[in-house]
C-alpha cells in the first residue's frame, strides 16, 4: 500500500515543472553566493580627516591612520561641521579631528587631544572603528616617545603586548562558519515549505477527498508524505557536501555519517512541522504565511546570523524550543570542531523529541472526515 | 458649442463609469481579504510579533560573554585587569583555570568563548622590562564574535595601560575624545529595525500580490475578470489597492512599535519617511506582480516570492552583514535588491535624522525599479491565458 502512495507523491512532485528545478537549483545558487555575503568583519571603514594643525606630527598621524589597513580615506574636511556633513551623506563612517596646536601640546605639555566621532547606527561597526583608531593613536604616541628617548626611559614604560589566538578557525574564514549553517537553512526551507503546501494543496484541488474514501490509515498517509521529503533532503544535502568540498574546500573534521544521521532526524522534524501547518490550513495562502512566519523567527533566532549568547534571557528560553538551533550546533560542531556522536547527545535527544512531537501531532490533526 | 458640451458630458459619464467599475473591483478584492480571517490576522499580526522579537533578540552586541582566566602571576596588575574585564558589561569571568591543559578542555565542552592567559611575573615585567604579554585565546568557530571579543578585550587592556601611563606621567600621550554619533548607547535595535522593516514589507507585499493574481488564474476566475469590459490595467490596480492599504497599516504598526516599545527614535521627517516607504511598498507590490506573470501555479508563486526572496533579502540587503565587507561581485549584486536602498534611506532618515536631500539617490533608484518592474509586468501580463 505505502509503496503506491509514495510513488504517487513522487509523481506529483516530478510532474510539477518548477519543483524539481527548485530542489536542484536553489542549493546550487545559495551555496555559490551566500557564503561570501556573511562577513561581519569591519573592513574599509570610510575615514574623514579634519587636520586643524597641519604640522609634521599631525600629517604623520594622518599617514599612519590611512596606511593601517582598517581605514580608507574618503574625505578631507576643513572643519568638524563639514566632516559631519560627509557622515550624514554616507561618505564617511568615522571622523578624526586633530586639534590646533596638536604638535605643540604633545611636545610641550606631553598631552595632546584629538577627537574621534563615529557613526554608530551600526553599534558594532561604530565602536570597533573607534577602538581601531584608539590603537593607532597609542601606537603613534609610542613611536614618538621612542624617537625622543630611545631605550633610556623605554624600560620604565608599562607596555602590554596583547596576543590574540583564534582556535578552530585560525584564518577567521567566515565561509567555514557559514557553509554548514547554510546547509541547515536549505534543508529547513525545502523540506519545510514543500510539505506545508502539500496536504493543503490536495485540499484545494479536491483530491484529498479521494484519499479520504480509501482504507489508508492516517499513519501510513503521513508516512507516505514524509518519505519523499527525506529523499529530497538527502539529495540537497549531498549537493551541498559536494559544493562545500569542491568549491570551498571545506571538509568536515568529524564524520559525515554523524551528519547524515542527524540530518535524517532533522528532516523529519521540519517536514512534520510543515504537515501540521498544512493540516490546519484551508488555503495554500494561509499555509504559506503561517510557515513563513515561523520559519523566519526560527531562522533569525537560531544563532545562525547573530549569536544566541547576545540575546536577552527570555529570548534564550525561547530558543530552547527551536529545533534549528540544535541542528546548527551539530553541523558546526561536527564540521569545525570534529565533535563525535557522544558530544552531541543533548542535541540528539532534543531533536528526537521534536520528531515524536510534531509527527504525532501531524497524524492526530489529519482528519479524514470534515 | 452644443456638440462640444455634449462631448464633454459623455466623456465625464465615461470617466465616472470607469471609476465605478474600478471601485467595485477594489471592493471585491477587499471582500477576498476580509473573508479569510486567518490570513488577515497573520498579515497584520506578523509584523507586530516579528518587530518585537527581532527588536529585542536580534543583536550582535557582546553581552556577558563567558570567559575563563588562566593567571600564572596572580599579582596586582593581573588582578586589576581581570577586575576591569569583569566590570565591563561585555564579559563575565565564569571559570578560573589552573593548568594549560584545562584550556583545551573548556573549549571542547563549549563552556567559555575566550580564555585570557597571563604569563609569569606579569607585573614585574610590566614595570621593569616593559614587556608583559597577555594571550587572548578565542573560540573562532564564529569568526565575527571572536574578533569582537578580542577587540573589546584589547580595548579594556589598552585603557588599563593608559591609566598606568597617566599614573607614571609618561610623556607624549594622545588622549582621544570619542563621540558616538546617533546611537550613543550602541543599541542593536537601531541597526535592525530598519532592516526588519525592509524585510517584512518586501516579502509580505510580494507574496500577497503574486498569490492573489496567480490564484485567480488557477481557479479560473481570471478568465471571468478578463472578459469583463474593464481594462486589464485596472484589474491589476484594483488588486494592488487593498494590499497597499494593508501594507500601510503594517508600516504604521511597525513604526509605532519601534518608537514606543523599542525606543528607536524617528529623528527625521515623518513625511519623507512615509513617502519613501510608499515607494518601497509600490516596488514590492510590482515585484509580486512580476512574479505572477512568470508563475503559473500558486505553489510556484509562493515559493519564489516567499522562499526565494527571503535569503537574498536577509543576506544581501545590509540588514545583518555590512555590504562594504562583501566581495566586489556581491556588492554589485546587492544593488538590485530594492530592500538595500530602502534600508539605507530609513537608517539615514529615521536614526541619523538627515534631510531629504541625502536620500534622493535611494528614492530615485527605488522609483526607477518600480517603473521598470511595472512596465515589464504589464507587457508580460497576458490578456489571453492559454
């Protein structure tokens, strides 16, 4: 019995002119483009300079700032107001304003002031650019100090040498971080949206009535709906592995088998969730909007783009009920840290819990009578 | 004279006729929407829930990142640095390690995100040889976060160093006065609210229109509409009016929420904010129209406008990741994403509070996108369906 049902599902998918193309095309497009976009590194900060001093030192400072690699000189203004104007128009992100008598003060009194004004609409970018500038200033002053009193006083200067070290991803390659998570997104979108539209489209077409008069029981019906998405999910995943390996040269440190195992469970979670929504919807439009609503929240609260640790307490509690979170953790841990199955038992139990919950719900909520 | 009067009357009557027909079409579309209570609830409720969740939860700010300390010196300087790290809102010292083997251990368990390691004789080295080292070992599985963690920690350490220099009265100090413009508390919501506005308006509008039109095609009712005496352009316009109205309601609720709940300022002119939003909504609606001319079934239309647009809008609009950090090709691609221009304009208008002259470019680009999309879709819109 189930064999024929599955055959029917596959035929329905393959007969649609768009779905097979989507299933193959979307992973390829996403894997080719998206890993490059997910880069939060603050580079090419646009710098505007106001040099009120025009001395040897102020010019040296400007040169030091522009050659640091962080900043990109886009504007030189005569006054602070004019420089502010260039921030307003988006021509600059940060202003370095050097006061008159900068050199004189530095040499005579030993202390000179400069002003850093940063556009902090994007708070992270604003604060990082001002701290880069701070580092350049302190570098500059120690250069000057060394010139004036080589060695002699040097010993008494409290200098701290900070050495950062980046574990698990020493080159800070963002693609390594994004690729495993992108696979999760692709799986979620494809094996989530398609089932959500599945049962409801049969309702709208009227073909569900034909199912309802057959002796097929609810369990078999739902199972036959789930299996094709399993196959689709594994196809998508395999395409992704191929791209990760051949285009980005990213191979999992851990075992592929672990990933396939977890994916198999995860696909059941999202497909089950999709079927539940499909059962409760009367039109495809409803199903789509409800699914869209949840998927967007699930994606943005999964730790994919923004870290869960930055979220407020209540949001952290919400993420406990987010299956995406667990699967993204699994993917990143296996791909990057080489975690083994034993490290991932929490995630395993959480995902299994979701499978049982959603699929039981899907079976119960499917009603053969109106 | 008589003739011309007559002609005018006829003309007027014709216009009134068309208006009447048009209005009855608009009415029909409103009925469609109002009848489906659940969809309407979702359409109006979704932006509210999302802006609240995202406004609070979507942030890249560092807050209470758990760090571990591995301190071989345990002297006054290391104590003070640890205190200052702990005192900042960025870090919480959750573990003190006793051997270097523990470092591996805590990372593998995923308990801390960064380990701060001090060498031996830290204070002594600092005061006498002037060469003391601190190692910041960060878990770089999330490169963005790890860079920020080491960046902020370095900042704290540098300010401690400057404190020392002041105490020792070291010459040639440059004291920067730092001014944080527009967002002095560095709130994440300031950055994300414009992004979420762009995302929600874009997707909802595109989905709604594309589905509404394709649905009539699939149901066969489009034939009926096309057979009516009204011109196809009015049919499409009639479909756009209710969705435009809905989007304006959504826009209003988003703005009210972000102002009163998220405390995001509306620093610029409300008039221009509304103006650019209307243009953006029009772009999104015409994009939906465009999708409906390509798609034959509701499933296709929904998958393209809901699923297909979601990721590009999220990733390439500058909503989460800064566009200037992307490779050249992607920066170029991002230009065709309407949400990019809208978000840019909203950030300038709403948060920076600049005048309209700074968003003219964004506005012009959105307008031309609208004209382009609507022309193509009207050309492709088939009066005969077969």
